[in-house]
C-alpha cells in the first residue's frame, strides 16, 4: 500500500525524483524510472524532526527521501533509535513546555551565576596554591605600576612608613591569627586616596589616603589601620582572587551558554550580578574590620571617620575601593559609630 | 532581467516555532553547564537549513554534536590555559599566542571544510577545497602590509579573502567561480569610511547630550551609567557595518557562479541598517528574549533578497559515487567549526 509521496535524491545527481513510497513487510519500497528500490526498515535512518520542516529519511546507500507529509511519516513509526530527539521535538513544540523551559532557563541561568559561580570560584581559590596567588598579585601590581601607570613611587618619609608598618604589626599581633600580607606604599596619582587588596595578600595604600587620615596626629594611624583592617578582611577571605575567578567564570558560562558572542543583552545581567556579590564581600570585610579593631583596642569609630572623609572628598570624583559598591555609606558606618569604644588602650 | 530565469530562495521559518527550539537549547545548555551547546548548535543550524528552500527543496546540516563538542572542549581548555598562564607566566602565554597564530590558517581552512562537508542540498554535499597556505597568505602575511600602507590595502585583502572563500566551495563536483572587481571593494570601503566619520560626529553630539546626567552617574562609580554610552557606540558601529555588509554581500554573490547558475543578491543598505539596529534594540530591551525573532527575520531578509539566475536544472549537478560519499562522511570527524563572516 502507498504510504506517502516523497522527493527521492539518489546522492549522485541533484535532481529530485517524485516517488510513491509504499510499505510492505518490513520493507520500504519505491520505483523511480525503471528502477525499483527496496530497503529494510531497520536499515533506514530517519532524521529527527526539526520544527515543521520536511521529514527526511536517510537511505543506507547515501540517497535520501524528503516528504512534506509529516502525518504519514509519523504514522510509519520508524524504529528511530533517537528517543531523545523525539522528546526534544515535543518539548520544543508545545507552548506549555516552552513556557516552562523559559522560566526554568531564567532561573537556572540566574542561579548558576548567582550561586554556582561564587561557590566554584571559592573552591578553585581554596585549591590555588598560595605561591601562585602571590605571583598573580605581583603581576597585577606590576601592571598597575607600569602598564596602566596608575601609581608612582611613594613620597612618604621612611619614618612615616615605619610607623605605619609598626602599628599594623602591633594590630596584627593582637589578632588570634593574622593573614600573611605585604604592605605597599604608592602615590595614587589619578586614583587619589585609596587602598586596595590584591591577590596574594598584597595591600596597596596611597600617600593621598595617608594624608587624608592625618587630621589629629595622635589618632591618625588609627584611621589608616582601620582602612587596612578592612583590606585585611579581603585578604583573609581571598576576595581578590575569588573576584578575579568569578569574573572569568561568569564570562565563560555566558560564552558556553550562548555559543556565540553576539549576546550583549545576556552579558548585562552578569555585570550587575558581579556588583552584587562584591557588595557581600565588602560586608564580610567590614565585619572583619569591626571585630579585629576592637580586639586591637582601636576605636572602630576611626573607620567611620576615615570613610566620612573619603566620602566628602569623593563627591564628584573617583570612588576609593573601601567605598565601592556601597551607595549608602551612612548605613554602612553606623555599626562602627555605635560600637563600644574598647576598654583597653592601643 | 527575465523573470522566468530567476529562482527565489525561500525561507519558511517562523519565530513562534524557532522560539521553542531556542529556549530549550538555552535551558539544556545551562543545565548541562554548556555541554549541550554543541547539540544546540546542530539543532539551530538544522532549523535554519531545513527551512531554506530553493526550487522546493531545502538544505540540510549533518554535523555530529560530538565532533563540535570536542572542538569546543579543546578551545575551552586552551582558553583557560591561556587566561591562567597570562597572569602567572607571560612567557608561556606568549608561546601559546604564537602557536595559535601559526595554526590559524590551518584552523580557518579546517573550519570551512567542516562546515561545507556537513552541509548538503538535494542529497549532494558541499565541500571546501581552499588550501592552508592560501589562508596563511590572506590571513597572516597580507595583514602585515596594512601597517605599511596605512590600511589602504585592506579593501584589496578583503576582495582576495572573499574570492578565496567563495572559489573554494564545491557543490557535489561543481566548483564555484568567483570574480570580484577590486575597484568595487575600494568604493564600498571608502563609502563606509566616510559614513563612519559622519556618524562619529553625530555620536559625539549625542554623547554630550547624554552626558549631561550620564557623567554624573559615571563619577559615582555606577557601572550602569555607562550603558547609554556603550549603546550609542554600538548603534553607530552597527550602522556602518550594516552598510558595508550590504555592499559587500551584493558584490560577492553577484560575482559568484556555479556551472550555469549565477546569483543575484539585492540587499539594501538602508533596510539592513534598520534590520540590525532594530534587532539590537529589541534584544537589549527584551533582555535577550527577542533573540529568536531577530535571528529569524534576519535570515528571512537575506533569503528574500537572494535569487538564482539561469535555468535551474539540478540534474546537471553530480556528486561523488555513492560509495565515496560514505568515506567523506567518515572523515568529517574533524571538529573545528569557527564561524567566519564576510567582511
Ligand atoms: Zn573593600
């Protein structure tokens, strides 16, 4: 009996031959010209359906049949090994499933970048040898010094530097454990008053920030130590490395997902997410600073003081690292203002 | 032009249908951490190929997802190796870059071969016969002359590259022929250059207007404040590249033939600019959800503006012997698929 009409291509010439395909006793049979072709059903390779396209059967000898008669093709129930593709086709063609997929895709993509990438970055950061991380930090610092020309050599006197180094050491000795760090002095230039933690425990503090903190000489180092305590919080949790890894992984996830690079729109949310978890890191660094300052007998109000000075100075200018991703400085310094002054003396 | 001798290219894809394929691709790619993206690519290409008809018969795409996945895994591994090493050992990453440059012509040719051999029409496969040394000349050595000539040689290089791309393709046993006028490329690039200059002027004014409140946002370190700037810049870039593309694609197809069949491409710069800019804005403001719509209408526009000239008697085209088809089918286990575009 005739099952459907199809275009037959023999694989040698490009001309289409219209044939009547019939099914007989587990064999597919059709006649073109004088010739009769018979194929065992099990030897056929029916292609997975894509949308409403013509259905295709690949023949074992390199020929192919193409038919518009989708219903007849489906009735054939060819022994396709690809159950997977059939399920896929059903998924793609039912409005309900498409909507479910849409919601799931948004949730999965969001969850991946929001939770998956940070966890992965943390794991990789843990697995990264300290030596490698220090090397990375040195590269970054060298790039900031030379390639980008952010910094110039510090103009602080040796004495001033030594007093800061000594105070930081004293602060560190009062901590149950202090992460390994290296303090670098630089002139900030266009970056201005700033302090930052690079991978590998390298902390950079600019002359401008030190000058800004130098209001009342007796307490001046308190404000500097307060800022460095915040940076040490970043060092302790290896935030710089994690942040670098997160940026790289988010980019990789997006490239892997879309497969092509024309997804500007897909990139934007990732940037926004990035801001979000760096805020969480800032909170961790703040908590670390608050607790450690109290342990070191330094009034936490020093941190509030330097932040307010920075905020005042930053109006209209660049934001230093300690203020970044915190639109509301006031809410942030409140715990430091409210904190009890330590009973001990630094 | 004799209407009887023109055969249109017809694209029958629909956004409503493709949206399902696109979203399922996206979902499964996310859930499998990107592994499914190789299957997704096959699915997407198959959809567009199988809905593009010439004289009532569509194209087909045959690539094996596993081959694509292998290629992507290698590319991914190399990328990770490179990004890690560039931070730790610049010397090693330098070696990687040099190795990549040396292999680039080979990769270009392999990816063209991969794509061509996995594409078919009417039961005949395409093929690409260009050689790696030709690619090396066009993609490595000639670009060195760009610096010496202050870029003046670029249209010439573009003409040679496109001739290489088109001439290298075969349908069955029939080789494509391509003959483009160098002067045409120079005119197109000059016009695009002048257009860019004009747009940069307009863009400058637009940036100043936006910056009234935009700059304030920038200084408070709000990264989203930079979005309008990027958007203006991207729109300008889109306009000039759409203009250039319309001119080049028309020239390329109109100068290409295969056996007794010629091609006629009638892209219009204005329509293409509108198509690209509206696509871009739709994608950005729908947060990517209109991507399938943009994709479908772009392909439809290109198909609508393409026709075959001459008697389309496909019986003239022949392929290899049936037995040999099998063997070429095996050897395409190669996996480089880099997408090359005109330009
Ligand atoms: Zn911080």
